[in-house]
C-alpha cells in the first residue's frame, strides 16, 4: 500500500466520522433527555415494563427533538438542560391536553378560545 492510498483512506474515514458525529446529538443533549425521561417514568407506578420502556424512549426522543428549538428561544439554557426540560414537560402536557380535548366537544373548545 503506498502512502497516497493510505492518506486517501484516512481522509475518507475521517470524513465519514465527521459526518456521523454531525448527525449524532451532542452528549449533553442525550444525557439531559435521558435523565428527564427517567424522571418521567419513575413516577409511573403500576405500569408494565413494556409501557415504561415505550414512555422512556418517547420522552427521550421528544427531549432530543425539541431541545434545539428551546435552546434557540432561550439561549441561557444549555442544550442538556433544554433537552431535560423538554423530556420532562412535553409528554405530560400532551397527555393532559389530550384528556382535556376528549372531555370537551368542539363547541366548548371554540367557545373557550373565543372567550364567550
């Protein structure tokens, strides 16, 4: 193997590694989302293991998904804290909103938004 081939292979490998690291979330975002998701599922008592695992993955995914948006809106937060907050708040608020919409019909919802 000559040196040009070795250099070209190393450049290709480093390019692939750089591309993979750009698409992979930052470690602090991943850790924040995982901690927030763990806190969410730690409050669930009586849920099956499959349900807890599903909720863990869902909360962590939501934390990773919404963390950049929150970080852009509130730049004082680090990426990890934004991911933690998103994982902790988005799913429970979504569940409460879903339950509220199930209880009300569309006329009550529109009446509340109009203020009448």
